[in-house]
């Protein structure tokens, strides 16, 4: 049986955030939308105390590398459409289990 784990690291700078509450509202909305549209797990792994910056990691498990890649690409495209210029960088990795 073949199994692959894919991760997508999203670096985000919410330039319009004037407080942690503003940033958290944007991030919560993003996480809720991505979880609703895709079968992924999400975690904010860095920048929890920063007023404008954070790093979110999305993870998926698939039975093929192609399946994992398709899911991560779709998540990345949705993040771009939802965040626009606030998405400063994205990096993905897929590993066999």
C-alpha cells in the first residue's frame, strides 16, 4: 500500500491588521474556508504573538503523490485568491510513508 504525506507552508503578512485581534480574524477565516473546501489539517505554527505575521501549515495524506500534489495545489490556489498580496510565500513538500 502506497501512502504520501503532503505539507504546504504558507507565510502570511496581514498588512491591514492593527491588532492581534484583526490578524486572528483574517487567519481564522482563512483556516475555516480551507478546511471546509479541502480534506486537510491546518495549524498556525509561528507568529502567534506577531501583530501582522504568521505561518500556517496545511497537511494532507493521500494514496498517491499525484493526489497529495493536487490537494496542495488547490489549497495554494484558494489561499492566493483569499489572501491576495498578504500571502508572501508558500512552500510544499510531499514524502512517502
